[in-house]
C-alpha cells in the first residue's frame, strides 16, 4: 500500500496547496474599444483579439 513514511508538516502541506486558491471569478478586462470582456470570450461588440468576428447585436 502507498503509505507515507512520515507525517507531512502543516507548513509543507500549506505551501504545496498555496496556489490552489486562485481567482474565484473569471478575469474581466477592458479591450481597446472600451468594452469589458472575459478572457477567451467574444466581446459584446463582436470583437475578439482586435478583429470583428461576429456582427454586433
């Protein structure tokens, strides 16, 4: 069986798990047109990565 040879200290455990917190919500930024957009999503004005990909609503 896979059993640890010794107890893992609280510090080692918390250090290992420190990066798991991260962002709870999707990162939102303003693109060059002044429209808020989520990462890897098409903006409300139909642009993606500076190019018009969908006709705006």
